[in-house]
């Protein structure tokens, strides 16, 4: 059985857009859809005057509405819903252990900054065992929403053994979209052409190295995938943000820091989560 697509719901419009996206993703994969609403009820004397019973019923109403929406959108997808009394990030990370992917919605640029730096999205992306797809508030709620049917993947130094690349290939095939594989490169300004390794044109050598890394990483991509290779000079963050315009999905890999709750490629991941023009999938890479 295909593992479920899990989506976090809280009743907000961004989370309902995430439900739409997750339902479409589940339909593409032939997977069930699992809705998770998680929160800790904390009495404050006013906002929760109905007590925990009222808070629980409100949470159940949220997931029932989200489930109805998902079933109307994708009647062929099996939908289940769960209300958990737990911090959302921990509940979602746990749900991700048996999921194909986790889907999260955010409230746009300012809300995205608040959410990620407030730890929910960042914790989930940093600790989940499965890919985490984050939709900004300005993103469409359709799985295939780009202008030309395109999945972008940032190619790092992992060679052919890249979980992010495998996920991007799968997504491109499911969508019948082109796969835009991008490798950023830079020529450090301190390098001297007098160094024997850089005799001639140092920029050309860096570009050729990037092309070689890209070619190695892509050598096992199935021939039926519409593959587009690109090496682009510039910082990885800027290159990937530029590539995200008009795309359906931007896929980035992230390695964990051993013993730390964070991502080794944190600056790139943070940048694309904050500013990408399309949905972003953060895929954990094995050490």
C-alpha cells in the first residue's frame, strides 16, 4: 500500500489550500490522504471559556470541514482525519514517519517568516523523515499550477545518490512535467589565475566542474523524463529563487546536522522557503 500524504490543518484558508494540494498529490500517487489537526489547549479564562471539551469539538469541526473539502475535490481518494492534543510540529513529525510526504500551508511572506522562524515549519522540515512540501500564501492550490509544467531541482554534491533528485524525478513523472535540473556555480574572487589548477580561464573551469557534477547526478534519470540541464553562475539561493518563477514545484535536499535540530544547508533552505515563487519540497538526504 502506498504511504499516505499527510497535511496539517488548522481551519485557516492557507491550510485549506494545502488540503487541496495534498488531495491532488494523493490522487496522483494513488495514496490515501491523512488530515492532522494538532494543538495544546491552554486555559486562559476568556478565549477558551468552554473548556477542553469545547476546544476539542472545535478541532473536530475543523477536520470535518477539511475532510469534506478533500472528498469533494478528489472523491477517489481515501480520506482520514485525526485530532491530536500535542504541539503541531511534534505531531506532524511523528505522522511523517509513515508518510509519502507532509504538506503545510502558510500565510504568505510575512506569515511564512513568522511560522518558520517560530519553529513549526522549520522544525518539521528539519526533523521529518519524509519530504515536506510548503505552500506560501501566494501559491496556487493546484498541484500543477505552473506556466509550462515544470519541476525544478537543485543539484548538489551527492552524485547519483540524491533523495531530492529521486523525489523530483517522481514528481515530474506524476505531473507529466519537465524536470529542470539546476546546478549553481561560482568563481571565488580570491582565486588567482597563476595557480596551476586555474591556468587559463578559472571561471570556465568552475563552470565545467559544475557541468560534470550535474551530468554525473543525472545519469540514471529515466529517458522518458523531459530533462533540462542548466548550470548557472551565482549563489545557490539566488539561482534557485530565479528558477522557481513559473514552476510547479521547487525541490531542495537538506542534510541534517548530527546531534542538532537543524539543517546543514540551512541558508539555502531558509531562502527558498521564504521567497520562492512556487511551492517548495524539502527532502531529507541521508548521511
